[in-house]
C-alpha cells in the first residue's frame, strides 16, 4: 500500500503562528523511515522526562505494519513532531496509546489526540478503495458521548504507562475511568538463581527452533492465553516480527514438552508449556535487566505447578546470561499468577493502567 501525500492542515493557530491542534492520520505503516525515526525520538524524549516509556512494544512494531486495522495520528508544532497516537482495532476492543513531547505539553495536544483517536476507533476499517487518511483540526472532544465502534465492539481503551498524574488528569477531563491494571514486578538475580530446576519425569525442556516450531508455539500460546486480550491473538507473523528484533535469542524461548508414553513410542511430543525470556541489548554488564517475557501453560496441563517451574527455568536462564534483575508484566486481577510470582520473590515496581469511557445507553 503506497501513500504519496496527506492533506494540508488548517487548525487553530497559536501566538507563534504554528498550527496547534491539526492532527494528520492514516492507516497502515508510517510513511517512511524518517517518520518512524521521529516517533522513536518523540517517545525517547518523553521517557527521559517521565521515567517510563510511553509506547509499549506492540505499537512500536506496528509502525511498520501494513494493515488498515492500525491508525497512526500525528501532530506538529513549530516544524517538529509534537504528538503521536496509535489506534489498534484488532482484538475485542480498539486500544490506543499516545504521547506528547515534553516541550509541547500544556497546549491541549493530548486532549485533542485522545479525541481524534476515539473518532478513529469508532470508524469501520476502510475498504480497499475507501479513505485511509485525513485531517482533524481541533474539534475532536474525547469527552463527548460516542456510540460504540461501528462493528458493535466496546469503545476505545487507552493505555497510560506509569499511571502518571498528567495521564490521570487527562483521563478525568475526558471522562475516562480505569478498567485494567498491568503490574510491573521485579526481583534481583544472583548466583543462587543460576542452577536450572529439575524437570519432573515425563517432561523435557528444549530450545525453540525457528521455522520448525513456529506454528506449534502459536497454537500453544493461543490455548494458554485464550482469554487474554493481546497475548492470545498473536499470529505466526507476530512471532516473526519479534524474532526480527535485536533482542531475540531462540535459546531464550524454552519449550516444555510431554514425552510420548510407552504405549505410543512413535507419537510426537506434546508441547504443554513454555517460558520466553528477553534481554534488551545495549545494557552495561554490571546492571543488566532481563525479562520473563511470557510464561504459558496449556489448559490441559494447568494446576500442576508448571507455571512456577517455568518461571524458575526463566530466572535461571536470565541469571546464566548475566542479568542482575528480572522483571515481568502481569494483569493485576490475575490473582493466581501474581501469587506465583510473589512466591518466586517478585515485588511491585510500577503499574500501567488502561482507561475506557462507558458509553451511555442510546435509548430503547
């Protein structure tokens, strides 16, 4: 899909003569590598100011995603990218993340980005010959009463990373309330974590083999996270996108298989669980942070302590690779998983929250 131009903007003008609230939007990937770099630079500036990354992994991967299910919204001030938002219409409800450059805050950009994102979320995915781009000029109001998305799904859900006061204020102004919490847990790692735990009889661990294990992993992940709004819908293409990241190491994705029984010696091993670890590149050797990226157990094998086993396997792998701290993300209402991680020595570092605005009844 090729786009060669976007509409000119004629929004509200500030004292410096710059358009303040004109928001250009389009579907599919960002226009080029320059625009992608601008979004990364904007996110990095916000992280330096706030102490938390404003955009999570999936939106950053979506910058290059050629799909009409993802909408990119951009606004400039004084010739610089001042704000960015992304709406992802995949999943049970459309979701969004947004960021405003620290130098351009307190001008209403976040409020108008949120309003435009809500408008985009309420629109159907365009057809092949339908509109894929446009301009908002400051009229969008995230607090006005909206109908659900055209396909009947719930209204927009918006992530706020770090639960910062500014995000809480924006949400309150727009009439949004917290509907989900994602906890960030951490624990130190040392030499005592390096020995890998013993695997019960009948089970075996092995490294993931790219290409050979792709579809089996996707099936097991979908089973393990059937009710998870993001993780459970990962595809082979999503797996490949992560495998192209500089942090990916197939040795850090460990598969737990049940060996064939004596009655079926020629049967294929059954994948019953996995632990995927992540060590970002570019970290100093004496303060390396590793992540328990995903722990999954298929429903038929749940309840037997395999989640705790796989967590210990992941910690041993991270410690063996020189990580000094382990982190992970878990939904706050997943009581069983939170308890498993607390038993493994994790404590809370931060919380990310997801907001949504309840849609009032439309009448009988």
